[in-house]
């Protein structure tokens, strides 16, 4: 074989060998007590000192498609427990909440060149500009210039949210651009951008409604609310949102009623309820015993995943798969509904694979699991493919994001 083509085949071999391996990272909620940390740290003074200032972890995991398996490849100790993490527009930074901070705070990390680890970049303490007693709960990066980051709060009186800057090309969190108020009684648990980035949708769980804000393309500010739409029923409580890439439909997971509701996206970002909801529970289960969690479109936007969690630890949560119309993303039908291994705790969060419609990662903090689930080729069923248990004394696992 000619040396040049031999080199090319070698390169191909290398590419196909890594193509089967994907990297994901999961964050943590509350952290084990100080005594537990000291016990696990042993006698090594230096290590103990480092652990004493840590209150959270980022777990870097590797998933292989063939012979499905999840392995832990790095553990980043940090001074923040991130109940929610998200990626920057270019996948080079992780932004997170600081779940245990006294003042609402957001944190940022730089990813290493190979995505296998991250380093602390700093935090933005948003302080008392929003009302007291709130925790940072959710964070989302603008995929477009000016790469602003949108932080939301929960508990206390969380009617306010904060926009943060990340520099000209979108890097580490730098500072506050603007605080903005939704309205009295609001508490937004999740946001999503329209495909062009012109609008930000906010799921106001406390206020049982969804907001549309116009995004200023120069500053990223949310100058005024364009419109609001109510949840489909009293107490349905929209929690998280997913937007179809064709820009015709927005899907909301409803925490209160454990359903997914479909909204049509019209002129000026206005959302209209299409009168279609789909339950995330089997017949006979009461929504009062569950809390709807996550909704997410698959990489091709042909399917939708959604999940709910059980309040009772003895009962499982559920995941459901739906088909979406190829031309416009209209919800067609529920394909299946499966019980998860545990209640899901505060999580049962879903992260669709970046490569394969059939796969998603699921996290749970009832026992500390990160799992990968896989649908059958015909999309008529879904099953657990691999899992890893991360026992850090109750922190793991909040949500996960796929890096590759
Ligand atoms: C991580 O991997 C993704 C996908 O391969 C890539 O786009 C991104 O630039 C990588 N990030 C870093 C920091 O290397
Ligand atoms: C939903 O149902 C209401 C009441 O029946 C009706 O007025 C409205 O037009 C319907 N909306 C859509 C988008 O079909
Ligand atoms: C899951 O996380 C929540 C939020 O920090 C916490 O209240 C709960 O106790 C955790 N669950 C377990 C089983 O540790």
C-alpha cells in the first residue's frame, strides 16, 4: 500500500474507533456532610484541605456504543453544587447554578481541549438585586451573538431573572447585564430560545404560564415581554420547554399535571395552545403523586422525550417517547411509556444523544445514577442500555450534558 493511503486508512481507523465513544458530564445537588468528606479524605492533609472547600462535583463520563458501558474518566471537585449545567454556544464552557450559595450565584468552567475535564473560571454573584431567599435554578446560553447567559431562580420570591455577559466571543461568565422582572408570583424554572434566537420562552412554573420575550440582538437584553400564554389547566405549571427546529411548535412539560402540552409559535413569538396534551403517567396514576420534569427533542427533531418523577421514593418515575411530524414537528402520538428504575429523586433529567435519535442519558439523585437508554430501531420500545452508580453521599446526579 502506498504510504499516503496507508496514513489515510490509519486516520480513518482512529476516527471510527473514537466515533463509538461519547463524553458526557453530570453535576450534583447537595453535598455530603463535612465528616463524610474528612473520612473519605483519610489522613492526607493536603487532600483534606482541598476537599473541605469543595461543595460539589462535575463527573466526566465516557459512554461506548458497542457493548454499552459508562465509565468515570474525571472528577472535578468544585466549590459549587450545580443543580443545572448547560454548555456555551461553542461547547467550550460549562455554565452552572450554585445550588447551595447563600446569595444566588452562577458559575463557569472552561472545558479542556479534549472535553475530558474542566477547570474553574469564576462565578457571578447576582446578590440582592432579585428578592431574597432565592436559589439559582436554571441557566441557558444564547446560541447567538452577544452570547449572553440567562439565569433563573426558584424558592423564596423568585419573580426576577438575570442576564449575564460572557465577552465578545462568548467565554467565561463576566458580570450582570440586566435583571428583569417577570411579574408578582412568577417563578421560572426553564427557558428556551426560538430557532433564530429572536425570542426567549420562559416556563413560569409558579405563575402557571409561558412568557415570550423579544431578545435584543445587540445587547441580549429582554426589553419587553411580547406575550404570555396560560398553562392548559389550573395548576398544570409549565416547567421546561423544547422548541422544534422548524419553528412551528413549542413543547412544555407540565410539572403539576405530569403532561406535555403543545403550543403553536406564531407572529411575534406568540404562543397558542393547540389543545393537545399527552400524559406522562400510566392509567390510574394520580398527577398529585408525581412532578413532571423534562422535555427534549432528539437530534433529528423527529422524536420527543419527556419524563416525570415520583414524590414517593418507593414508586418509579416514567419516561415517554413521542413521534413528531417530519414536515413541521407536530406531535403525532405517544410511542411508549416506561417506568424508570427509581423515583428519579429531584432529577430524572433527560439529555438526548448528539448523534443518535434512539439514545438519551437519564440522571437520578434517588440513588446516584447516570444511565443511557436506547429505543429499538422501530421506535416501539425503549430500554436501559448502561448505567453507572456514583455514590458521593447524596450529591449525584443532577442533570447531564453530552459533550461529544
Ligand atoms: C468538545 O467536543 C465538541 C464536539 O466534538 C467540539 O465541538 C468542541 O469544540 C470540544 N470542546 C473543546 C473545548 O475541545
Ligand atoms: C381550543 O379549544 C377552544 C375551546 O373549544 C377553542 O376555542 C380554540 O379555538 C381551540 N384552539 C385551537 C388552536 O384549536
Ligand atoms: C436529591 O437532591 C435534593 C436537592 O438537593 C435533596 O433534597 C434530596 O435529599 C436528594 N435525594 C437524595 C436521595 O439524596
